């Protein structure tokens, strides 16, 4: 048994969770190691482009890039710049010009290109920082295009990846030309470019693509899914507004960062409005959530934050025309980041002070706001070209930080709710156990009391039966002996009757399980030894009878005394040599019939005389059982019948 039990024992859930966590961490480490190894280019197979010639010109509208461009036909006003860097912004040559075209040229004729015997060449760059169209030309031929016309909003998060051999017609690569159309006031930032085998550079490209776009997009989508779940929870629990705030937070965060990962055809004005206001909506929702956690309304700060958010959202609506149409985000986004950073600092400080010693969840959320503010400051530095264009836009991970903070809050609440339920269940179990002990103790006392009462009742019954039967017979025998009127034979008969009565009392205490036949069989066992020395034959003709549920020891004693009295009368008075005992079902009950072939008697006279006290006792005992007795006697014998009901209406009698 022990071996079988050990084989079927379940593994603890904590061990399974630890194994799953270890496997997940191992998988992430393996993937990261593969990315890092793949992202490290070899110096002997790749060429890093760190010098660029550039020039710009102004125009009226965004135009699709031409299929062929000869750099020799462009104006000879080339200037040099070292990469990575943000190209300087020149003043407009005319006020009616709204689009600027920047050309960047990489001359490869004097450079030693890497040999690529195992695969095609690839051109990789971390980022082209612009809000317009991007076109790449190899040897004057268009091979790569991002956004045919209009402004581009996700270039900050999209690395450059071009396979030159797919469109170079086998000619040696001599020149790379990049054309960027953008708003005049928007500076163009360019990282260093790498030229080399695709299999060598693809690790770096995939790492940048995954960390800058795919991972934040996945976290943002997961945040949104959990927010939708919180919304459905709020539909069922309208009084808990924290679930509604959580959904608003997830929705604003998801929509505000969606353009970083997807190339959406958004109108310029509306895109600028969405980008600028999403940060303020996010901070407002977080502030309201913090107020709910630490329990202090902070009405003055709440009014200021809500007022700033509403004013900026309304004034920047393109439909109102209060502010000019946004030609680009170069001016709006840095200003929005600056105001958002100040609001984030205010929300973090106020939330931290109010949550101190009041709400651990509030402190956790305040920490998340502070981290998100720092990430936003790094983005502000990158937007304003304070740091290199090859840097990372960490603001994309604000969703991850927010998701982690609120996920932790929800997890804590879920775990605390489970703990409270378990505590309540434990308390209920203890109360139930205590109540069960009380009930068990009460039941034990009731059983003891019932047992004592049963013993007392049985003792009382035995005393009464012995007094009525054995006691009265002994008293009669004593009086007869004292008066000298009893012979030895009579005294012997009296003592035998006393012994039979004592045996009946003992037999009535045996469990008969409501079976009348079993009770009669006990009586037959007592009678047969007495009849062995006589010439009287006992004929036993019984048949199966239904059980009598009311057959108790006291009732059994009544039946035994009735039957014994009838057989004793036959032995004393009738001189019969045959006694027949039979049972049957009749008239909703059962009958016990005793017949003899002796001399009969007048039943009415016997009942009327004082000597017929035995017959009267039989009738009285039968009535106590809700039954009846009858006698039919003639010169050829007597038939005695005892009728007993299947069910007694009044069992207390």
C-alpha cells in the first residue's frame, strides 16, 4: 500500500511553478544570447559608414520618389557630416514652401567593400529620424521606399534594412543615395550604416526590431487585453471604479502608442493631437487611480491636472482651428514631453507623499510613474537631438512598466482576496468544527439520557411484569402452603408456573426484529421440554407473516403470556392429547390459532365466573396490543384465536 501511494502521489504545484519559471528564464536567456551573438558584426566582413555628404532643398508638396536619380544632376552644394548625428536645420528660402527634401550620399568607389561569397549584401541602419518619406537608391536606382507620400510616424522605431543585390542588376555598388521628404522645421537624424553580408547583419536588425517594436507592441496588446477583461469585470461590479480606471488606462496607453508599431494613414493634424494628448490622459487616469489607493482626494492637484489636460486637448483640436495646423511633430512633441514630464513629477511626488505609511499599492504605483517619467525624459532628450540617433526610445516601455505595476496590483488584490476567502473558510471551518463538537456532545448526552431512560423503563417493566406474574403466583403459593391447603403436586405445579413465567419475561427481552414467528419459535423451544413427558402431541403449522413494526419487548411479553395462558389452560382442564398452533393473515392483521381435541367448556360462563380471571387477562392483554381474542368451544375441542394488527394506531397504550 505504501509503495502504491508513493507512486501515485502528486507533484506539488509550487514545484511545478518553479520548474516552469526556470524554463521560461532559461529560454529568455538563450534567445537573448542568440540575439547578442548574432548582433555582433565581424570587422572583416562588414563595412561601417560613418561619413555622409548631404544637402537639402525646399518645395511645396510631398511628391513620390522618382525611380532613377543621378546624384551628378543635383546641386553641387554638398556638405559633410559624421554619423551618427542630427543634420542642422536651415531657414526656409521662401515662406510659402512647406516641404523640405534632404539628400544623403555615401560614395563607395574609394572604399573596400566586404567580400560576400556566402550570400547577398545587406544595408542596415538603426534609425532614420524623420516624420516624412524615405527612399533609398543604389547606383541611382530606387530599391527601397518607406511611405510613398505624406508623413511617417513610426520611423523612430523602425530600423533600416535593405538588400542591395535584389535590385543592383549585378553591377558593383558604387553609391548609396537616401532621399528624405519632411517638414522644414524637423531635423533629420541618421545613425551609422552597416554594409555587409545579410546573414551577419540580420541578428543586429532582428534585435533592434524585436526590442524597439515587437516586444513593446506585444506588451501593449497584452495590457489592452487585460484592460478589456477589467472592463467586463466592472460591468458586473459597478461599485468598484478601479476596474473602469484600469480599462481607461490600458485603452489610452494602447492608442497613444499604436502609431509607434503600425503604419497608419492618420491625418497629420489628428495624429499630432493624439500623440500630444495621450500622455496627459494617461497621467490623469494614473493620478485618479492613486487618489483612490491612498484615500486622499487632493482636490487642488486633481483640478490642476484635469484642467491642463482638458485645455490642451481642446485647444489642440484641429476642427476648432484655435492653433495652426500641425505641419510636423518637431515642435509639438518636445513641448508635450516637457509638460508631461513636469506633470509626471508632480503626480509621483504627491502620490508618494500621500501613500507613505498609508498604501503600499500607492507606493508601488508611484514608483511606476517615476520610472515612466524617467523613460519619458530619455525620449525627450532623443527627440531634441541631445543624445545620439542610435539611442533607444525607452518611452515605448512605459506600457510595460504600467502593465507591470497594475498587473502587480491586480495580482496582490487577487492573492489577498484568496487569502481572505481562505481565512473566512478557515474561520467557518473552526466554527463548524466547534458546533459539531457541541452537537456531538449534546447527542452523546441525549444518548446517555435515552439509555438511562430506556434502562429505567425496562427495569420498571420487568418489575411490573414480575410483580404481576411471578410475584402474584408466588404469593398465592405461599398462602396455600401456610394454610395447609396445597399438596406437594400443587406446589410443584405452582413453582413450574413461576419458572415458566420467569422464562417468558427473559424471552421477551430477546431481539425478534418485529418477527412474530421468531417470537413463537422461542415459545415452542420453552414448551417442548414440558410436553415430552406427556402424551400430548404439538402440531406446529405456521406460515410466513409480515413483520410487525410495533413489536417491542413489552408487546412481545403480552403475546407470550396470552399464548402461554391458552396452552396452560389446555394442559390443566381439557385432557387433550393434541395441540395445534397455526398462523395466518386475516382482516388487515395476523392471527395465531391454538386448537385442542379435549373437552370443551362454556365460554360465557367461564368469562363470568371469578375463576375465569385467566381468560379476562388474555382479553385485557390483547386489547393493550389493539388486538382481540376469541374462543370457540364444543364437546370435540376448543379453538382459541388471537388477532393482532399490522399497524397500531395508539402505541402508547
